[in-house]
C-alpha cells in the first residue's frame, strides 16, 4: 500500500495494486474520479492534435479546451484523493465509542458530518465529469477527424465515471439524516446525469456521422452590459 501518497504521484500499476488490495480505500469513488481524469486527458489530446492550419477557424476553441482539459484532469485526480479521505473519515466516525449517551451523540454527529462530506466530494466529481463531456461535445465536428473517435471514448469514460460517483453520492445520503438536503442532492444528481447522457450521445452521434460544424457561436452581450472598444 502507498498510504499518504497522492494518487497523481503513483504509477498506474501502483494505483491498481492499491485498488485491488483488501483496504477500503481507494475504492469506487476514487476509481470513478481517475476514470474521469483519463477522459479529460483524452479531450485535451484531441484539442492538441487539432492545432493545425487545417482547423485554424477553431483555434480559439482548441486552446481553451486544451487548457480546460488539463485543469479538469488535475481536479479529478485531486477528487480521487479527497474521496478516499472522506470515506476514511466516515469509517473513523463509525469506530468512535458509544458506551454512554454523550458518546453515542458525539458519534452520530461525527457520522452525519462525515457522510455529508462523503456525499459532497463525489457530487463534485459528477459535476466535473459534465464539464469534461461538454468540452468533448464542443470539439465534435470541430477537431482533427483522425482523432475524433477519442472523443467517443472520452464521453463513455466520463459518463461511467459520473454514474459511479453518483452511486457514491446516493449511498451516503441516508447517513446525513437530512431529508431536505438529501432530496435536493438526489434531484441535482439526476439532472446532471441526464445532461451528461444527452450531451454524450450528441457528441458520439456527431463523431459517428463524420460531419463538420462551424465555429462555436459567440453569444452577444445582453443589452445594457458594457462592451469593449471605442465609444463614438
């Protein structure tokens, strides 16, 4: 085991070794975040491979997605560490003494607090996976066609990662003992997963069709907002 070492500092073989061990962490939440990170890196690669004169009209998009993809990949690796830490905190709360009323109340409070964090961290993973899929979809039809199939792989990985993280959100909700908050989290998870599914399918359909798209539309500023440029 490589306890205390950030997952980003482990080799792939070392992470797999830790994942396969009898230790409770890393587990499914961390694995989901790592899968999402791989998806983000694939999206980054496609953006990088598209920085060619042939695709110059999309150069601004490629630069943005390349930068965003690297940030998303790093964020998801951090979330893999945070997921393991949040589960470890919940497991520690479970082991607190409960001989007296005061101890039982302290244990219950610690479990509720830890469960909330253990729900919030994978929720961040779900949200970040949506960002990955939105980035992939923006590139579909606007990238190096020889690498476009990697967008399909990226969306499939990110969707699986989001579903895995969502399962971790949901499994921890009852322990929070806050029905209003739990219902809000459940609704949020369901909404994001729906958007992920729709956007991922859109990306894959565009890639499969081999079609090309024009530049990403520029949304004009709303009336009343200041704009740059000379005032005449």
